[in-house]
């Protein structure tokens, strides 16, 4: 991410809302993925609905992440809190970059999993808007993409957990890092 000389004083309301919205969407999409895969085919309607909810939440993550990146490149971010040592700023910068990459990679892989699945279930955004498939069913690619999608999603959740733990740790040290992401 580029460093800017004219850094804003605080996170904008859009940056803050999108940050928490993405965290909330992932908090829902991740557990739903395991449940939808475990639901037996006998309960077809429930399985179908859970797949649609999972895919809609995932596509919302992709849209929100793209929006966040546009705002981030145009506006930048506030300066690091002066109470954070240099190594922590460096580590947090790299972690944030990795999170942004995964916020794009996980939903794109999920979309490709849906396109290549042996059983073609349409992807309906919010249950109504059909999302076109850019590639067709593929027996060799599907399991590979599913493994990658699952592994990237687990990495995203693990990194986000470490990131949240660091934010809470700094909050308990009385640094305003969490406060300014929450309330500006
Ligand atoms: C950040 C967003 C997402 C997260 C955290 C996520 C997470 C996961 C996880 C953990 C699994 C593996 C479940 C299992 O193996 O039991 C999975 C499966 C799947 N996801 Fe996602 N996903 C996301 C976005 C998407 C998107 C955008 C789509 C499609 C438009 C999608 C479609 C699928 C499909 C089709 C499966 C395969 C289920 C199966 O056939 O077993 N995901 N997802
Ligand atoms: C899936 C969940 C999450 C993701 C993907 C995520 C991602 C990110 C990213 C990419 C940034 C950097 C923003 C930028 O530079 O534009 C950030 C900042 C931040 N996040 Fe999260 N986050 C998540 C959850 C959380 C949680 C649960 C907390 C707190 C408990 C938290 C606290 C913060 C704080 C305080 C900042 C600002 C850091 C600073 O001012 O230097 N995040 N987050």
C-alpha cells in the first residue's frame, strides 16, 4: 500500500463501516460453509438455501473489499499510532496487505468452485439475481479449487483472528487504535 504524505487524521465513516461490515459477513459466511456442506442431500431445499446465502455473503465480501481498496488508494489511512513500536507497524502493515489479498482471493476462488462444480446449481445473488458462470463444469479443476478455496478461507479467518487479538491487546494497553476504527 502506498504511504502518503497527506495522511488523513482519522478513518472515514465509509472505511469504518466497510471494515466492520466485512468482518460481520465473514463471521457469517465461514460457519455457514461447513453447515451447508454437512447438510445431507435428502434436505435439498435447506442445502440449496444455505448455498445461496453463503454465495451471496461471499460476493458481498468481494464487493465490499473492492470498495475498501478503492477508498484506501484514493484517501490513504491515518498515521500509525505513535505508541506502536516500528516492528509492530511493519508486521501490522504486512498483515493488513495479506488480509486484503485474501479478501479478494477467497471469494474469487469460491466463485470458480461454484462454476466448475459437477452438480451445477445456479448462483443467485440475494436469491434472485443470476450470476453468470465464466467457466463451465470441470471434473479435474473442481476438487483443486475447492481445496484452495477452503484453505484460503481458513487462512483468512486465522489471520483475522490474530489481527483482532492484536487490536484488543493494544486497546488494553490504552492505545486508541481500536477506538478510532470503531468510532472515528
Ligand atoms: C469470504 C468469503 C467466503 C468464505 C469465508 C468462504 C468459506 C468457505 C469454506 C470454509 C468452504 C469449505 C466448506 C467445506 O469444505 O465443508 C467453502 C465452500 C464453498 N464455497 Fe465458499 N467462502 C466464501 C465465498 C464464497 C463465494 C463468493 C462463493 C461463490 C459465489 C462460494 C462458494 C462456495 C462453494 C460452491 C463451496 C463448496 C461447497 C461444496 O461443494 O462442498 N464461497 N466456502
Ligand atoms: C474478518 C475480519 C477482519 C478483517 C478481514 C480485517 C481487515 C482489516 C484490514 C485490511 C485493515 C487495514 C485497513 C487499511 O489499511 O485500509 C484493518 C484495520 C483494523 N482492524 Fe480489522 N479486520 C477484521 C476484523 C477486525 C476485528 C474483529 C477487530 C477488533 C477486535 C479489528 C480491528 C482493526 C483495527 C483497530 C484496525 C485499524 C488499525 C490501525 O489503525 O492501524 N479488525 N482490518
